[in-house]
């Protein structure tokens, strides 16, 4: 039998060699199990907002054949713990990093260290003041759209006229500032009959947010609505309203309170009108898929924006919302370790 050498253009040989090389490096750095290891570091652990991201990451990992290392600070305000985790990843044998930053400015240097070590990095949720490009990509919540959704909802609730307080303004988290600005701009442009009568700085501390809401209610006895920009602000505002002696007609439009957004919560909490929720499950899934695609030499987008969903009594039981909030603990072999 005679064999004939098949001629192939040099560019195809180079492309094939590059793809094989990428796959070899992807597998070679993954230890004895031959699985790439991607670190996922959310803002904190044990809350629905980020457990949904864990579910999404595990879904993608199972399909891509990669291993997920999941770890997080025990509190959103423990920035030092999150910095330590990112630095540990930068020094370790990881083929990717997914990070939901607790604080924009403090995470710049740790992320740059990870990038300097050649680790493909995807920031999810809220952006850092570092431009996308090279090994850095973003999968972000569309906070401008979130602010507009909140303004439109308040306008419906107040029928175009009334007063609202804007609580939970946190300059450490870029996304929160974007949604606050978008909310104010939309009200000013489209609903001049609605006045913002109070604005309060926010934190991840529930007692602080409850006190801020109580102070706001005392200072504005005729208040019609509260826009709560963070989950702790939602919980603090609802607690402040429930502790009042008289029945309150103040409505709360909240953000990111997946733990609060349940049929039972809507049934027992008259003041809760809706929660505008990030799709962190899709963020986690798409971040893993993006890192995997990059390792295979495929082109990937620099920035992706995901539209948030307004969750209310009307749609809390729909399949779309239930899937977005789902935390399926049967997925994969989840790896937990202490940040402390």
C-alpha cells in the first residue's frame, strides 16, 4: 500500500499547532486529575445572590471539564480577606480567576498581580476601574438598566407624583453608584412630579441600614417609597417599617435581595413591592465558559452586560425567575475552604 503525503498550507499547520499547544498547556497545569482549575471568588458566601453564581459556575465547569475552587470572605465588608484570596490565586496553580469585587479601588492591585502572572480574569457583577483587554474581561450587571427599572416602578406605584428616599448609596461599589445615578436621571427626565426627599449612604451592616431607614422615616413622615440599593438596605428598610406602630403605606423597591425575594416574603411583607435582581447564575456560567474558550484560542468579548430582572408578586413563581434564583447543590463536587 502506498501512502501519499497530504499538503497543508503553512498557516493551517501553525493554527493547528497553536490549538494543540493551548490544549496541552491547559491540561498540563491542572495536576494529576488533568483538569484546569478556575478560582471563583464572590463578594461573600452563604447568600442566595452568590450561591446562584456558584450554581452557574458548576454548570459550565461540568460541561467544560474544568475544576472550580470556590472561596469567599464571610462578610462583604471584609475586603482584606478577599484581597488575600486573590493573592493566593495569583501565586497558585490556577488557569483562571472569576471575581465579584467587594470594593472597586482596593481590588485593583490584587487583580493586576493576577494578570501579571498570566491568569485570565473575569470580573462579574460590578466593574473595576481597569479597562478590559488582554486577559481581563467583564460580565457585568446592567446597572443603568436597573436604575431605570426602579424609576419606572416608582412612577407606577406613585402614579407620577409623590416622594421617595434613595438609601444604600455605597461609593465603594461602582455598580451601586451607576444604578443610583441612573435612577435619579430617569426620574428627573421623565417624572418631575416625583421628588427625592432623602438620600443616605449605605453599608453592608444591617444595623446601620436599619438605623438609616428609621432616621429617614422620622425625618419624612409623608414618605411614599424607598429605593434600597443593596440587599442589607432592603432588609434594614423592611425591618424599620415593620417596627412602626402605625400601618405604613411606604413601598420598598429593592436590589439584589434574592434571600428576601420569595413567595413567603411577599406574602408576609406588605411594604415589599419588588426586588431588581442581578442574574448572577448566568454570570457564573458565562465567566467559566469565557475562560475555557480563551484557553482554546477562541475570541471572547471584552465586556458583557446582563439585564437585571424585576421580581414581584406577579412573576416570583415563573420558571424563568425560579431558575435564575435556583441553588442546585447537586451540581458537581463543590469545594469549600476557609478564607480565614
